[in-house]
């Protein structure tokens, strides 16, 4: 881990050092403990695996990241397949595979007008400040009467500080 150390005068006559992460500036790839590091997970082919029951969140893929401040975003590809959709499709990021904690402004909502072709949609950017290793999930939500909708996607986390 690379730090910048700034000595400051402390209250007891001693000196205290402030430490902070610094970014990579030499064009090399950042490591997991450096600002700018990117962790990704991807499902490239449409699948029904991980789809939630009708009216429930399901998980496309996930990334596990260590403590720090991270920016997360994902792109999900959704396809009704042979499942007539009865309401909107939702896409969001959560620390739960079941979509718990996804709020109104943490998701993208798509009208169910897929006309037989998959569509892709990006999630809102989510900033998290975590104190320990945490797994985040790219989740989808479908309402369907029968059949099996499908999803695919990519989730990325960028080290912010």
C-alpha cells in the first residue's frame, strides 16, 4: 500500500503522522489498496440462473471488495425470453443477493416492452464506505406470470479512497 505521510504537531509534545492513500501516477495498474483499482465480475451470456421468483430480486453477479470508499456501477442485460412481463423491470446494486436495501434512487426502472430482443441498462452510480470486506451484487427484478426471463451483466467497483 502506498501512503503519503504528513507529520503534524500533536497535543502532547510529540508528532503524529497523517496517512492517506495516493493514486498511481506512473501509468501502471493500481493494486487493490490503491486509488483507481477496479474490481469486476461479469456474466456474458443470458441465463435464467440467479433470477428471482416473480416479484423478487435476483442476482446476476457479485464482487467482493475490502474496506475503503468505492464507487460501484453495473450494466444488466435483460430479456423476457418466454416470460410475458406484467410490470416494470428493475436493476440495482445491493450488499444482498436478494436485493435488500435497494432504494428508489438506487435502481433503474425499465418498462416491460422488450419486443423479443434483449436490452441493456446501466445502474445509478453507488458510493459505499465500508469498514470490512463486503460483497456487492448486481440485482434484477422481474414480474412475470410464467416462463423464465433471463439476465446477464457486468458489475464493477472502483477504489475511490
